[in-house]
């Protein structure tokens, strides 16, 4: 399980389809859900730009293309870096 906590408000992030709600407390269901929701946020922010270029330029995150599927792949470390550096959040992985 992965938890992201805002540094300023100490609220726990709840993510639904790439959005977060600071009013409710919630945790990620899994490491995979954390990565997938973070990837959705980055892709939605990129709008009409190429998502991999946007992620590299704005967040210094490398998005890779999956060989098996036609989709982007994001590493766990890059997802943590996104929330830590750009959303001012602490990220914890709980067993």
C-alpha cells in the first residue's frame, strides 16, 4: 500500500481518475494503482503535447512505451519523485 501526504496540510491524498481530494482521507490500494493514477495525471496534464516530452521537460520524468501494449509505462521511483517534488507530498510505502 502506498500513501501520499501533503507536507503543508498533513492531509492524505485520495486519487480518483488522476485527481486528488484533500478533504477526504484515503490510501492507495496498491503500488500499481499509485503508478497508474500518477501516469493518468501526467498524461491529462500534457493535453495536446506528446506525454513523454511533457513529462521529461516539466518533471524530469522518463515515460517509456510498452513493447507489449500501446501505452506509456512509469516507474515507481518516478511516480514518487513526481509527488515529492511537484505536489509537495511525502510518499510512504506500507507493507
